C-alpha cells in the first residue's frame, strides 16, 4: 500500500462566499519522510502498488514499477481543483482499487470528498456506470449503508428483509457495472462483501474511495493507496483565516492579535473556518484580545482532559467550544443545542426544527408563523455560517448538525439533556438519571411503557416520537410534570390520550401526529398555554368534544390534515345541527396563523370558503369523501396553501384551478406557496384551468400525485411548472400520452428539476411525450402495468439512472430504434 502525503488546502466551497483572489497562492512542497507500507483487513488482496511521478505527473498504466512510498504533491493552497485532478489520476490507475484518505478531524477530508463527488454530477463522466456517495460516520453500520446504496440504485427497500438478502440484491445490481463508491468518515473497518459490494479488482475496474481519521483503518480496509492530509502551513492558514474573519483581521491595529488567534487553530481548515467566522463581526482590538484569551482557555481545558469522551477529536473540539460560547444570543445557543436531541448525522427537516423552536419559545410568535419561520431561517443561516449547521440530504428542506459539535454539546449539557435515541431501547427503567433531566429524547426506539419518566417535575421537553410499540399511557403519567412545555408522541402506537394531561398547564407544544387516537378529550381544552396542536395523519380520530378547540385561545398552529373532517356548520338560526366541533369553533382562534384541515362534507367546505380568516391561514388542505360535491375551485384566495389533497369525491365533475377576472385573463393569478398536489379517486373529474398558465402561477409546485382519475388524458400543462421534482401517475384509464395534445408554440419540452417519475396501471399509455423530453435531473423511472408504453426518448441526463419495471415489458420493447444516449445513461431493474 502506497502512501501519498499532501498538505491540507483551503477549499472555496467551505463557505458560500469566495475567498478574495489575492489569497490564491501556491505553497511550497515539503519533503516528507518515507513510511513503511502495511496491509490486511477484510478487503485486503494482493495488488500491485500504484505509481506516479515524483512531481505529480499522470501515471502511466503500463509502468509496472513499484511506487515510491511517499510522493510530494505540489498543491494550490487556496482551491480544490488541483487536488481533484490528483484524485482523478489515481482513479485512472488500474492498480489502485481501494484508496484511503486519512487525516485528523477538521483537516478537510469530507470537503475534498464531497467536491470530488460533485464533479461527477456536473459533467459527462464516462469512467463509471454509477457513482455512489455515502456517509459512514456510524462506524460499520451495514444497514445504513445498504439504505444509501439501494436508494442510489433504485432498488425496492423493505425494513423486514434481512441484510443478507439486501446484500444479494445490491450485489446483483452492481455485478455488471463499473462503480465508484465513496465512503466518508469511516470509524472502523467495513466489510464490503457484507454490504453487498463486489470487491474492486483488475477485472471489474471498480473503485472504492474513503476517508477516515485513522491511518490504521486504511490498512484494515486493504487500501492500495493511502493519501495523508496534514494541517496547513502557518502562512497558508493565516491567508485562509483572513478570508473568513473579514477585513478587521487585516487592519494594522488588530493583525498581530488576529495572527495569534489563527495560530491557535493549528492549521486545521475546520477550526480556521469556525473561529474565523465567529470573529467576523469583531472590530475592536480589546475584543480580539478577549477572544484570544477565551480560545487559549478552551484549548487548554481540552488538552488537560476536561472532556475525556472524545478520543482523537481534541484538536478540533475546542474550536467548536469557543465558537459556541461566542454565539451572539442565548436563543442561538439554545437553538443549536436543540439539534443535539436528534440522532447523530440525522438530516433534520427544517419545518420540524422550526416547530420545536417555536414550541420551546425560542422564536418570536407575536407575528404568527411567517415571522417565526423567517427568524428561524435567519438563525439557520447564521449557524451555517459559523460551521455549526450544514445542508442536509435535501438542502432546500433539511439541515444537519456537525457531529463533533453534537457530541460536545451533549457533554456540556449532560446534566440537562438526556438523549437515548435509536439504541433499540425497550425498557425506560434502564435509563439512568431521568429524574434530573430537563430535556429527554427517546426517539426511534421500541419503548412500550414510559413508566414514570414523564412525571418528573424538572422535565420540560419530552420527545418520544417513532416508538411504534408505545400504545398506552397511564392516566397518572403526568402527575408531577408541571414544567413540561413540549411533548412529542408522533408516530407512536398511542390509542388514547391520558386524562391526566390537563395537569400540563405550561404545555405549549403537543404533537400526536400519526398516532391511533380516536378522540380528543375535554381535558385538552384545559391546556390554556398551548400554542401548537399537531394531529396530522390521525385518521382514526372521530370524536372531538364540544368547546375543546375553541377554548385553546393561544393556538397559533393547528394541524388536522389527514385527521378529523366531519365539521358541523351552524344553521341560519345560529344553532348547531348535531352538536360537536364546528367550523365556527375554528374562527374563535384569533391567533391562528397556520391551519391544516380535513373537510369531509360539502356544507363544511362551502362554509370554510366563506371564512376569509380560515382561507388565508390554511397551509394544508384535504378534501375527502364529499360525495355530493360536483365542483371544486382552488383560487388565489387560498394564498398560503402548501399542500392539497382531494380524494374520493365520486361525484366531482370539475376541478377548477386558477384566478378570476383580470388575473385570469392576464395569467397573473398565483398559488405561490403550493408545493404538493394530490388527486385521488376523482373518477369523473376534469381539470379546468381558469386563466392562462405561466411558470409564475405555481412557482413552487414540486410534487404531483394523480391516481384513479379516469377522465385525465394528459398532463401537458406540467411543462409550464419548472420546479416539479416528482410525478406519480397511477390507474388513469384514458391516458394515452403523458405530455401531448395542444401546447403553446413557445412551451419547451423541458422538465429541468424532475427527479423521479412513477407510472402504474395505465393500460392505454403509449408514450411519455410526442417529442424528445429534456430531463437533466431525472434519476429514477418506475413503469408497472403499462403494456403499450414504448421506450421514452429522454435527453439531457448526465448521471446514470434506473428504470424499474417488469421484465416482460422490457423484453418486448424495440430498443433498436432508441436514441444511443438512452442506453448509455439508464439501466434496468426488474420489479419484484
């Protein structure tokens, strides 16, 4: 195994803002001592070591000479491009099958790996059939890695399937493919065969590239080549620090102190970024001196072993400790600390985080949810700028906490936070110190009985979401929990709300989403401080006692989407027809600014539309089972609508979408926030557009789901909706062409953001489009029970994708007439 030692660079994508051009200088290469090779581990094999010139020139694959043990690679200190070229050089060498990148935490390994992964998405790269990137930060977590592999390969995924069966599926999908697998942050040796990954060799020409903090892991993984990334040289580190700390660091009266601050970061890019950004707003010499003293103190504490739970991470931990202490406000510190309640490396939904922050009182609720959401976005951006948060799996919708910072905060908050998430916990009695905790996170476990943990007088936050075995709580579960402000029982098996819940007089946030509760007891009405009541997906909820909701005068968020929908309507005499909760009860909630509602009768729908207050604040809407409803109109009056589901309205003839009057004529109508549109079992309905359709009418629509709409012949209008990412069409008997019919002359055959397309049970469907369809982002197509459909003519793709379908359909296709590029960028997987 050959080792290549390189200096750490400053990568321009570490932050949003480019580093000034005058910092972009080359560093001098430094002679490095030779080190002895070692090999072994589960993936080891006999290999010929890769070779390169001493000056980093391209490798000659025909040169069978042994590689020098250590090679100097001249790199550009500020900019990742030269290092990417070096990695590509190694990938082109047939002798380097498994390549390890090692170096201390914070040196820039992950940044380099992600940048290299992005090069495959931005260009037509023909070297590999499929490229897979996965974070392996949970050690040798085979299941997690299999999930990432299956998702990228478009394979069906079922939790009940044994990992050996999953491995067989992955292996079958990859056996004839030339793959590149990139694994980031390996903590322990990983057996690729156990995951289902065919080992790379001279025959399949596949590659595995991984990063790790430990050089021994490279040996255990049988790496053909190890690239060592070392901290930056002092002058280069200073240049990087200046780019993050801003102009003040370069001013004559501050520069000497700023240099000392940069020096304390020990040449680690992550530390230079984190500390630099935390000092970016500091303009006085006195504050810089104070900051330097704080940094030295934090560093000394870690060097002396104050925090003993982080072996190998001490060099970078104190940077986060320092930056955390320097956060501008207590609210920001509390907000980032809250993220540590989630699992390690968990991609957190932004809307979920906003909901928690609002429930805890960390956001200003005086201006409703819009104002709180803007404030939360500002907080997230500030925390990203400080390097404490980063983009999640879906950058627009999710964020992720830096794993090093999470461990640090949990250590700092060990007397307040008790986090036991995702550890397979079944019995809460085994958890120690629950009586002392202020915030208790037990999410993603198998708990069936909470015992007395919810009754602690110190407890302020209780998160038990995703515990499906938890079905019942004793009525005295909250007997002493007078301080509870936030309770989350979502995605549990709960069937009833304990009567003793009325003791939670301080409760601001109650989440019962996707539980099996059948009634909302009158005790809920006693929660006078409740601001958020979340009941989404509680489709068994059939009883809401009278005056329960109307008494919750402080409610700001009420989500009953996919929940109770049999609302009463007052008659002309002012009485209620049968007794029970009514639309008028909702109008009593004067502070309500975000409503999710389900409506299951026509009278309630008509009454709802007459309420300007409710129409304006509705974000989530489900119309279901309105059997006598013949027409529905979605207009720009529903200005805050984000998701709409219309289903099982068997008499519906018309679904009207659009504006009225001048806005319809001029095409200026908008449902500007609508992201998801679901139409199900509207057997007789036609979609009628009122007014011209332009990209500005539905500018945020990203998901379209249509099923059992038998009068629908095409969805050609989808070409005008540029943000659509996911389309699902199921059992529409009259559809012959997805995009066809009459279209405007200037409408391009282009869906720039479409990622997934699912077509099922469309007996008359013959083609996707009557012209070549440009889909540069498309990754996955599912075709089931569409016997007449021909091979789609798709263009613009640069990333290999998957077609998932029936073998019989695939074998009957005439692929000889297909465009050559189709077979180059798509491969077929048989549906099971």
